[in-house]
C-alpha cells in the first residue's frame, strides 16, 4: 500500500514549531507606595539660649543686730522655710518680757475699772482712756514680738546660696544683704532674636527647648521681648519653662530653642517625594494606587518650593490616597502593580 507523506510532513513541522514557542505571562511591576503628608503653615527656627534662675534674691534681716549663727555657706541648696541665720536676740527677749509684765498689770487695772464703770462709779472718759492705754500697750508688745521673730532669717524659696557677705559676730543693719539666693523654683531661658523674628512675635504659636544629650523637649512660654535692639540688632526674649520640676537644668546652661511661627495659609497642600512626580505633556502627575491594585494617573499642581527633598502639591490630592513613590516613568494607566511593604536588603533607603 502506497502511503502519502506529502501532507504528513508539513503537519508535523507545524506541531513541532508550536511546541517550541515559550509561554508568555503578564508581568506585574513591584512598587513602593507613599501617602501625601499634610504640611502645616508653620515655620520652625532654632536659636541658642541660656538658662537662668527666675531671680537673684538679696536676703537680710528686718531688724538690726549682731550675727549669732550662720547655718549655710556658698553653694548650699536650701528649701523654702529653711533657717539660714540668727541674730543675738537677748535684748529683744528682754524687751518682750518687760512689755508682757506691763501689759498684764494694765490689763488687770482695766478689768477693775470696767467693773466700776458698770457700777456707774467711773466716768465714761476714764473708762475709754484705760481701754485705749491697754490697746496701745498690746500693740507695742506685738511689735517687740515681731522684732524678736525677725532675728531669724528663713529662705523665702528653693534655691542656691550664691554668696555670704558677713560672718558671725559682725553687726548688720536692717535690710543689709547677708545672702544672695538664686531662685530655682522656676527657670527662665534668655534668647536673642533677629529683627525678622521680633516683627513676627504675634505669630509665635509655640516654643520649646532641648538640652544636648537629653531627648526630652521642654515646652516654653514667652514672657517678654525687649522692644529695643542691642548693638548687634538683636532683641532679647525671655521664656519660662513650663516644667519647673526638671532637675537636670541649671543656671547658665546652653540650650537649643525652637520657635514655631505661623505663616501663610497652606490648607489642602501636601508633601510628596520628588520621585513620585512625572510629566505628561505640560501636566504634572502622580500614579494613585487603587483598591483593586491598579493605578490611575492623577494630574496635580505643584509648588516650586522644595522642602527637604520633597515637593509641595497644592491641588489634586485629598490626602487619603496612596501614591507610587518610585519608578513612575515606566508605568502605564490601568495596569496592576504589586506594593512592596518593606525595603529590600539590596535597596538600602528605598532609593530604587
């Protein structure tokens, strides 16, 4: 039987050729996503500041006398109410005792006159004169008791003894400065401002300071700004620290002060990495990631102002989108992409 190979050979060739072609699969790009970051309309500026105690207090006795005891020395830390020094109070005690005796005697006499007055045996004038004499003597007694108490000098607040100006056995007059006390119950920070900051003092929203080596940010409250510039055209500002219980601050310490000032309105503006923006003709665009893993092109308006390697998008975004961050020039409308959650070990910093 004669076989016809003329038709079999071409069919086999077509079959073999079809089997040798590779199978084509659709490629899904992997992308990094980012979210638009709302930008505030605030500006931060940093200045050097120095801490100081709220007050340097001059302490002295309210009455004159000879110093009998001094309980502190320079550099000592004292608390409010601590006894710092005493005067020799011998004469003051004698003065109080003498008046107490006199007061007791007059009080008894007035008591007898009062009974006679009730019996109509003493005139009204004599009775009132006796009452006035007793009251006057009582006031003198209280004054002497006060002077006796004034022979002890107490700390009016927490702080450090900066200087001791007299020694035991020396005579001091009333009001003479015996101690200098650095008040640390509340600390203040002094900052020198340029004229640009002085002109915007009404726009200062908040301020805080930071100490080298300490992560904590201490909130500040602006107390005053001197309305006169110094020779360097700087204005001196004074801030109060709102956390007076902080123990690591001492007077004379250098700190960094950050001032946050309100600027023009930037509502609806967002920050994006520059790598997320691509051009489509004359339009600036971004790729928005959809819930079905596809991407959609979104036209945006951008500001020429760039902050820290990021660009400001003024319109076109709501702030709730997820935007493709890198590789935007190689993507197409409507394709599916695979978000990368974490940076690859070979993509340090997420630059690719």
